[in-house]
């Protein structure tokens, strides 16, 4: 019991640290997993390697278990929730977190984790000052500084995004365009919350940021690629004739996810970043 409780508490702490980094990094698995590997290596070095000559074998085993198990358990839990595990060709049933991944996090939701990224490293840094020593202390401070710095960068980026809009394209040639503001103070964007029609498949084409006068409007693009006449009778949707990036709309395809940034200057628009994910 003396070993289990500290392991469980440390595992929970590592998991939540990794999870909010996962959120503010726009769900970058490699970065999140790398931090947990880093924590495992540092903790093992401090607890076992540096004290190899002065501790007894049972104590070294205890230290190895207490240092390695928490970050690895946190990693396994996070990967399971991401839906990364397979059994043969059959994937385990998706969990709630995996379902959320299919949605898009709103700026409102991401900012919650940014505030955590700015506050938790300060708290951990103070605790490390009073409880840790030597290499583990400096490694923890370095990690706290990195998380705080990353949170600060994310804060600067997100605070410039003043609005989020849903863009619904309808038709084989995307000839009908509807827009709607994302509902305020919501955590995730699920297109079915805004447009429900079980007769058509709605493809998520990507996210585009429109930069104008240092302010950003984020567009979430969706497409109903059908030749049928689709009736949009919800007054929340506004029909528009064209989008600022209308010339590129025809190149957006299903099964490809677009991440792009456009800079708007008066009547001119320039593509400054474009990434197509398959």
C-alpha cells in the first residue's frame, strides 16, 4: 500500500499534465508522449542510476518501480483514450476521448488548458524547490519552464482569434455556402449540433485562419457533396455568395484535411500557410 498510493497519485498527476499539453498543442501525440518519456528517464536516473552504489538492491528495485511506472501508466492510459491500441485487425472500442477527437476543440476550450499551462508549472516549480534535489530539481524546472513558455505562445496565438465560424458548403461544386457563428462558451464543435440531416454525409474539410489587422477569424469547413437540393431552414445559418478564399474552395476535397492561414489586406488575400493532410 505504501508503494501503490504514491504510484497512483503520481500517475494521475502525469496524466493530467500530459493531457492539457495534448490539448493546447492541438492534439500532437508525439509531443505529449515525448514529455512522458522524458519524465520517466529523468526520474529513473535520479532515483536509480545516481544512487546505484549507495543503495541496497531492494531499495533500488523500489525506486525503479516508483520512478518508471507512473509516467508509463499515464502514457498507456493516454494512448488507450486516443484509440491507439489494436488487437489483430480489430481496433478496441472508441472511448469518449476518442470521440471528442473527432470533434474540434473550440478556442474557449483550448484557453482553459492554456491557463493551466501557465499556472501549474509555477506551482510545480515552487513544490520542486522545497522537495526535490540536484538533477531531478533542475530537470523539473526545465520542464516547467518549457510548458510555461509553450502555454505563453499558445495564449498569444489564441487570444488573437476573435471569432469562430462554421462554413457549410453544399453541392457537388460547393455552389451553396452557409455560415454560422460557433456557439459561445462551448467546448467542442460537432456539426450535428448545428445541422442535423441523417440523409447526407457531412465531410469535415479543415480549418482556415483569416488574419486581418492582427485579428484572426477561424473558419471550420464542412461539405455536403450531393447533387440533391438540400434545404437549410434554420435561421441561424446565413447564406453568402462567396468566401474570401473562394478561388481555393474547389481544390478542397473529401478525405483530405486542410490547415491553412490567409492574410487579408484590404481587398487582397494572400495564402501564407497551407497544409494538406491525408
